[in-house]
C-alpha cells in the first residue's frame, strides 16, 4: 500500500514528457551521461595521480622571493612612461 505502483510511475513520466518535451529530455540525458562519464574519468585519474605526484615532487621549480625594493623603478622612468601614455 505504501509503495509506488507502475501506473503511478507511468503517469509521472507522461507528465514530465508533456511539460519538458522529448527534445529537451534527450539533451538532458546526454548531458547527464557525459557528466557521469567525466566523473568516472576524474576518479580513475585521481587513483593514478599519487604515483605520478611522488615522481614530480622532486621536479618542482625553486622560486625565490623578490624584495619590494627591487621591483620599484626610479622616478625618472615612471615619469617618462606616464608621458608616453598621455601622448598616445
């Protein structure tokens, strides 16, 4: 008594088809299928990634921190570049 019968499921499916149309449902199904496929691929890539990550840890680039004083320009260069921008 508490379950959904096959007839109730068919009526619900008919109402959904009437509301959205078959074309929209077809594209929705295709999008859902490609999303599931991409999810499965990402999961399988994550399982293979830890072995590759261990190898790539030694190949990381060494970045040195720059000082703010090194990045500042002398006053002469900033005024000429501002003048060039004004002329354009």
